[in-house]
C-alpha cells in the first residue's frame, strides 16, 4: 500500500485546473499507489470549480480502487468542504 500527497495551493480555483489534472493523472497512472491525500494545509480559498475538479478526481480514483482523503483543511476551506457535504465523498482529517 502506497500513499502519495498532492499539495494544493493557497488559492484552489480554475486557474489551477491544468496543474491539478496533470498531477492527479500522473498519480493514478502509477498502479502502486492505493491512497492519495489532498494536502489542504495551505488552502485559504477554494471556489465551485475546485469542488468540481475534486468530484471528477474522486470518480476517476474510485474507478481505479484508489482512495482519496483530504488532510489539513482548516478555517474557511474546511467550512466550505463541510457545507458542500464533501465529508460524504472524502475522508477529511
């Protein structure tokens, strides 16, 4: 079992779409990875496009039996994830 962390920037919005997609596709291509943690420790802003990107990533990961969790979310970022019911899609720690 191997876990990799994907560092999310301070502003998680559509401007980060290509980089986020490139990073998670690289991780999903590595068949030795079974768990991916989205490191939210630096995130202070996220918008609806970020939530959409996370849902798409979760679907692709689930199709490959890779679990995704969110770690380090705090303050407004954590609040947004909870309001959007993302605790139903992701393990948030």
